[in-house]
C-alpha cells in the first residue's frame, strides 16, 4: 500500500509556543489530505480537509486560526498548532487520499504525532 | 449525516477461535465502507474495503468483512484469531468518493493465548 510519513512522531512544547506537524505522501501524489485528532481510547475526529493549492475546509468547532493548515504541494501538508495550550495535547493523525482504479480511492494514514503541551 | 456505530468497546477471543467485530452504518447514498487497525501509538493501517460488487470482501492478514445492505452492517471477521491480532479496530464510512472518512469509536480486540 501507499506510504504516508508524518513528522515528528512526538513533540513536547511549552504553553504559548507553536508546533508544526508535517505529513508527506512518499510514493504517490495526494491532492487531498485530511487531519484528524484522536483522544485517548476514542475515535478519530476529522479536523479539516486539505486540498493542494487552496484553503483547507475545517469541520464545525475547529478553530482555523488555531490550527493552520498548508498544502503547498501534491506530497506535503502541514498542520501548525499556534499558541498551543495544554488542552491541545492530543494525538494528531494525517491521512492522504490515493486514487485507485475504477474511480474510488483509499485513505492512507501517517503514524501520528503525539503532542504534549506543558 | 453519515455515522458509524461499533456497539462493542471490547471483544475477547481465544487464539484459534473465530472472531467478529461488529459495525453498522448510516449514509444517505451508497456506502463506501472500510476497516482499519491501529496498534498502540501508531497510525491506522488499511485492512479492507467495500465499494461495490461481492458482499464478502477479503483483506489483509486473513481478515474479511461481509456487507449486508438490509441490515446496514459491515462486520469484520476472521476464521482463526491470532494473539498478534490484538489491537484497536475502526470501521469507517463515506457516502461519496470525495469526502473524508467518518469513523466509529473503535473496538479493542484482545486475543488470549
């Protein structure tokens, strides 16, 4: 299957600082990437849909000024958590959509980034 | 709106026994259904999908799933469980090719030796 690389895998930062998470599709081009957030023992919650070359679409309740998404190329999307606070501590997972045959596609996932804000 | 229900928080089976992880869905159109597995502190790994065609789909690691339109279900199955199958399993759905997946809350599978 297609490979999605997410970096860093773990980051600890002080409250008030910003953190950037990178998501790369290694062996395919992804016009669309997705960012999810996962709380312990809970499901993945879609935060936003990132389309190459255009503004991201945020889900209801997600602060777009807090979670900045940039999808500057067909293989790279970044999520920047601005002015992070302890309540932003979570597991963030990116996903890239790979186009298959017959018109359907599969989402492949990065390994996730655990963010801990002190 | 789309939704996915995984009624069991945890499923316990003995190694060598068959396993079933349940999933029901709700979409407005034809469903695109997926199963993913997650190991601790890792991202999700794709197991299998149903888009169209045969109701029984086969995936990775010996897993299969049966699509039942009348019951709006897509249960994950495996004839003989392995201890290494112990993980968190997510069912996901979308109703259009271009939309993001919506996930169930996940089911923890524990296989004992």
